[in-house]
């Protein structure tokens, strides 16, 4: 599961900026081993030697990365963690990756398409669905709008109009 992305080097001793997708952001540092997907598609695993909050973000030093030049090679890498390593979500909580690909309909039975991806907006996460014709619906992914989620059936029912004016 994708939990973050590596940014530019931080300092000269091999540290690197980290963008965390976890809540709270520092929760990403609890996973001591990261699978990294580099921009060229290469995959490798690195142990997190050290990490800490730095301003509004995080910085970390990875195993075997001792200087700025070595850290720069990881810029843009996606941080992934094995799904089995993640805690089970609580009641009425879901991992976004588990919802991607689910069919979405509203309370009136209108088909809103399939969950394509999520966007973080100022008022919360937005679930983007696409119909086979390419039409998108943007649905606030909040408990008030997610009425029923059936992961086994890959189906979601939302309290959301099919047409917004």
C-alpha cells in the first residue's frame, strides 16, 4: 500500500524529505522497512535508520544512504508498506486502496461509476468515480455520504446526487 513519497535530500548526511500520507503523518515512521518504487520502475527495500518531524513534514535517513548524492537518487520514490503490516481499519473505516475499483451507486440506485482515485481537498478526501463513458463524479468520502460499503461485493452506496447543478 502506498503510504508516502520521498522528496529532495535534507542536509549533507544522507537524510531525505518525506511526504507522508498517513494520519498522523509521523505514523509512517512506525514502519521500519519501506519498499521503494523508484521513478524508473525499479523496486527495492530500505530500512529506516532514523526519522523525525521537520516543520510540517518528515525527514528520514535510510539504510545505506550516507550522503546528499546518495539521497538524491531516491527523490520521487513512492513509499510502500506490505498490506499485512497495516493495522485493521476500525468500524466504518477503510483504506482508500481497498475502495479503488468498487462500483458506486447512490440511494436512488443511479450508477456513479467505479472508484478511480482519491483527492485530498481542504474539506476532506474526495472519492473520484468514473463511468464507462468517461464521466467523473466527485463524492466527499465522509461518513455522512458513505452509506454502505461492501468490500466483498466491491460495492459502495452513497448519499450523493447523480447530477449536481
